[in-house]
C-alpha cells in the first residue's frame, strides 16, 4: 500500500501553479477574465480503488481577487473498464459577488461516470455528479446535479503534449428548479511532465444565470495532476 501524502502538498502546489501561466495571463490582462488553478494528488491506487486529494484556487476581476478555495478527498471505484463510481467530500470557502468575506460550504458528492474507448486515439466520457451542500448561514441543504460529456484525443509525435480534450458541463439546481450554470471548454491541453505528473491548461467560457440574465466570464485554467 502506498503512503497517503498530506494535503499540505496540494496547498504548496497551489501557491506555485499561478507562476506556470504568468505569460498567458498577461496576454489577457486587457479584458475581463479569471484564472483557476488546481492540483490533484493520487495517493492510493490499489486494485479497483483509488484515493485522490484535490485543491483549487479561483480568481476573478482580471485574476486580481481570490473568490473560491476548494479542498477535499475523492474516492473512486472502477466497476468495469467502462464505468467508475465516486464519492467526494469537498470543503469550500466562497466570496459571493459584492461581499468582502468568505462563506463556508461543505459538499458531499456522488458520481457515476461511464466512458467509451472509440479507438486507440479517441475516448468519450460522461461525468454525472450529484451534490448535497451545507452552506454557512442557511438552515436547509442545497441539491444540484452536474453532467459533463467530454471527448479526449490522444496525440503521438507531439513531444510532451499527451492529449487534447473538449467538454461542456451543465448544472441543474433542484432548489431553483432550473438549469443555472454552464462551463464550456472548447480546448484543453495535457502535457506529460514526468512519469508521475501531468500539467493541463484550458480555456473555459463560464456562464452563470442571474436573476435577470446570463453572466459570462472567460477563464484560463491550469491543473497539475500527480501520482505517487
């Protein structure tokens, strides 16, 4: 059994990850955009079970203001080569628009994720997640579901570039009884850093439904995925 590394590794990596995209970020500085920086560490992978620790920091207002922190473990079980089940517990600190302080939230998440290998270079996957949330200042829980179809294209002869991916995720809020969020990633790039690490970067159009209209943000994201 491999030893489970502490969450401190994730927090340290989150402090460093913005430096990896400093150049691209400056190129977007003239517009209204945000950046999201995530790290995952797969600390345990035995038979069909895996345990991953994840963390993420999100910035808005031209990437000048942090507004969300996430941290939590993710447990997955491979039912078959085509289906994976998951259970996650996520701790969040979120700063709503117009507020100066953060609001704490805790989420329990369950997932059913099928995938299909169409060929040796093309894979389709569908992440289905249900979330039950406890939010500071609210007496009742919140429920929503998320559904993300994704296509992954594996590349050859492109150096460290290992694959491309494209996805779109929709959110349904069961309290409001409506579809209220969309995350569209037209392109993600995944680079193999070494046998134990993959660095990913992506562009996302993030759309959130307000009381009167949809609000859109441009997001440049990074993800560092490590295994031990």
